[in-house]
């Protein structure tokens, strides 16, 4: 298995897309011949993702997204999000097209790993916009790539409590101490603002990773988004929210934009962030927040929001008074979900 993985990874690095059009015109007399354009790699090899690919090849199927992410975190992969594709020997063009599509919608470089079992091949890729490296037992080094800014950590402890920690390290990131009295295991998210707005760019467990347990949105029945949010906020001691028609209209518009663009973010149109988008509709609020997700079903999308510390902090923020919900479906049948929240929204001239 190891030998096959090494050979396949060598082939993986050969996958590329030409950057720019080649010019066939010969150089003028006395001019040096121009160097050919260097092909752009679609992804950079990751040994940790190779381990994940090997596990999936043995499974002979791609597990649901939460299980795929858990396998990645167990292998030490902190990049977010994570994708996987199965195929058979000879489907080189199919894998290349899959990576090209991911690269087109990603907001940062891709890393990837490949493995094989018989005639079956699996390719795993992830978006590498930041990194969380464990330094000793109680310290993390956090950094983001060039196009991202304003990083911070959200840390959830074993009791379910979450805290936000600023990251002030400039271009080289920062090393942050995690208090030993915080109950382990800790789930840490590195959040930063990129081309499409803020999002979790890296995730890591500190301590033994627990087995993934289903939460309210992912177990038993399919609660409406309104009922799901009410239950979640009640558990956090936050007030019940009013359903707001105007917020739902904007949330639905943004959900369609996510599905149409293939990009998951808060700033996908010229108007910018959720607050600016609401002002475009003539709505002003003291505080505005938004959570977005894309998954196979609405239930899985809500589960992803609930399971993410930074998203959960947003939707359970006690300052909000109103909420709107948006849903759309992309060409692959996936659900794009948006939860838009505001504090005392009002119409303005």
C-alpha cells in the first residue's frame, strides 16, 4: 500500500493547469528566448492527506462530511474545508477537472493526497488558508496566508463553553497559551477574513479527540430551521427570536448566490458583508450576524452550523432579536443554507 501511495503521489504532482497562453512567435534577432510559462500546480502534496486517502480507499466509499472531517482531524489535518473524490484507474481527466473546479471556487491554495486500492483511486483535497500547530501541550501557533486578515481563535472546551481569543502576530502569526484549567479536549478554530468574508480556516483538537456525536440538528427527524434555532438558543440561555420576513428575503437571496457561485462566504456580491446587504434593502440594525453552510440536506447544514464553535457563538448571541432563514439548491443537489440575524432591525429612508 505504501509503494502504491508514493507512485500515485508522484502522478498527483504532475496534475497542473497552464497559467496563461503560450506564445509561439520566435524571439526577434538579438533577443533572448523567453522562458516557457511555468505550469501552475492545482494542489500541493500533503502526507497527512495521503493517510486520509488511504483510509478512504480501504473503506471503499466516501463517508458523510462529519466523518470525513473527523478522519482528517485524527490524521493531523487542520485545513478547512476538506473534500474527497473516488474514481478508477485511468480517470486522470476526471480528477483534474475536479481539482480545477475546487480551485476555481476556493479562496486559498489547495493541498491534496491520493491513494489506491485495487482499481479504485481516492483523492482528498483541502483548502489551506491558515494553520494551527500544537507547540507542546498547552500552546498553539496560529497563522494565515497572505490574502487573509484579522485572525482570532474560538476555543470550545469539554463542557461546551466557547471563548474567543485574539491573534496578534502580524505576518508571522502568533503562539497562544491555552490555560491548563480549561477542560480537555479543546476544539480550536482559527477564524480569519478572506476574499469572501470571515470563515474558519483551520481546526484542531487539543487533547484526545472524542467520537463524533450527533447533536439536535443531526438526530431524530428534521426540525424546521426556526425550531432548531429556538432549541439551540434556549439551551444557551438566549432569548427566542422573532421571525423576520425581510431578513428571510435577504437570506434566501444570499443562499441562491452561494449555490450559483459555488463559493461559501458572506461577501459574494458588490454590496459586501451582511450589514451592507441589509442596508441595500433599507434595513438598519444595531448588530447583524450571519451563518452559512452547504451540505447534502438542510438537516446536515444546520448540524454543521451547530457543531462549529464560531458559528454556534453567532447564532446563540443574546443580542439578537430577529432572524431570517434562506435555502437554495445547487446544480449538484446540495443545500445552501443561510441564517441571518439582527438586533432590532428597522426600515430606514
